[in-house]
């Protein structure tokens, strides 16, 4: 069947009263075309509504705007998640994901290797989306780039995770004679939203318009075909991925695809985006507890922005004194440097906790009295 973009609506809510067969035909047509204008037209919400009525599968929902997710989770009670494929208990994955979100390098590596194993298996199947993407790029002399969430000095879990993925999968691609992935770091100029994971879908969309990553413009795509892979650690509302898709395709990207280790049931997520925060906190709560102390004490601990907010935020100021001895001083120095590099001294609620950690580091011989690092 020849695809005709003119037959698709600019506002997907117009189809809500149409016959089911017409809705499904339009859905599949839009799925194949992947038009950037469907982001603002409400295609994701339309697809979620089809899913809620049992008219499409979760896999089909994830695949809009060329998305790919390894595991899809749905909440099944307070702190409980189940795999949507077979309704099995997903407690182990939720725990791994939660620790990874706060910088557990072992758990980040676990998620990264899940993505790597998936991509390597896909590359063995010449008919898979991923094998065709890289084969076509080789034939046409195109480039393939990886973009993750934007960051300012302090990475997110997704940034660290896909650094690992790109480094490892490039070995496989090189051995196969396929184009290797160019790891593009998206900068974030404005300070990131402090409570993004607890925002509603509408609030996330407003934040993403003014306070999100800087996405490459037309000049980036001018001299060669560029295929964009967007990698994030989770698909919740799709606001971030959809923005990158919309801007990349309008700027001249040859194709767009997104990949996630985890996707959350949109029947819940689009009406209550705070489900992401509940998933984040299945292992690490709002306080300075034992799980956090164990995570921060790892010699390879990777400072992550959300952990800095937890540790240095005003809510945990009174508990910080007793918590200090539970984490090695070298790791406190790493956290302190990262917080300063992300303008935490400009956040009034963080200043008292930063001052206390600074005194602790001076007493430990890691900082001088003027706050500068002691050379070792």
C-alpha cells in the first residue's frame, strides 16, 4: 500500500470518534511514516489510548517514532512492578534500575550490557531494523550518531550508560565492517530541572521547551547523511525522546531511532508521570539510608546529578552530619567537586550542606583551608 501523509490528521484527537478500522489504519500509516509533526499533533497520546483499549500491543506503542525497549514494566502496587510481557515479578530489574539512577556503576553496567547484548543479537539478523540501519549507512557513506540526555558537567545515568554501550558496540560494528557510532554529547546550558521525574506530562513538555538539551541544528547534517540514535534509560512520557526526534528530523537527520532498557506502561505514565520517581526510589528513598551509603562507598562510584540533589539538598541537611563517616572521604571529594561544577553553591538550600562537607574534607586533609584540592 502506498503511504499518503496527506491522509493523516494534523490533530490526532480528531480521530477519537472515527471507526476502529480507520483509527488502526491511520496508526499503522503514521508508524511507518514517522512524521516529526505528529509529535505536536498528539500521536503519542493517541497511541496510548489505542493501547488502553487493547487495540495495539505495548511493543507497537513503544515503536512509535522508531522506539525500541528491552523490557516494559507496569506498576502492580506500592513499589511493585511487573513485566508486561508475561506479568512476572520485575523486582530485580526495578532494584537494579533504582541503584543505577543514583550512580551505582555496577548496575549501570548491567543495564548497558543488556543493551549491548540486544544490539549484537540484532546485528546478526540481516532483516532487523538495526542491521539494516548500519548496512544502509555503509552503502551510502552515512554516519550514525548517538545522542543521550543533555548534561552540564555532571552526567545522568543515561549519559554514563550509553558511553559504555557505544564503546563496546563499536568493537562489534568495526569487526563487521559497519560504520561505528559517533558519540555526540548534547550540552545543557540552563540548569536542569530539579524535580523532573516528579513532573506531570504537561509540566515536562513545558520544561523541555526552555530548559533542556541543546540539539544540533541544520549545519550538523549538511555534509553527510546522519542517522540519529537517541538513548535514554527509560521511556516514561516520551517528552524528551519526542523532542529530539522532532528537532533532529526537521534539521535534516536521515533517520531517527530510540532505545531504552526499560519502558513504563503509558496507561499509567501519561496520566501520572510520577511513576518514574516511584521506580527510581524502589531501592534508594528520599533519606540518607544504608543502601545509599553502600552505593556511595563503592571505589568506582560515579557521581550522578540526582544523587547530588539527594545528598546536598535541604531535606537531608540535619541527617548529613551522622551520614558523613559512612562514606569514604575520597568519594565525598568526588561528590563535592561535582556539585560545585554544577552550580550547587548558587542554590541556597544546598549551601549549608556543601559547607559541612567542605569542613569534613579539610579535616580529612583532602581540601586546603581555602577550599582548593590538596595535590596528591
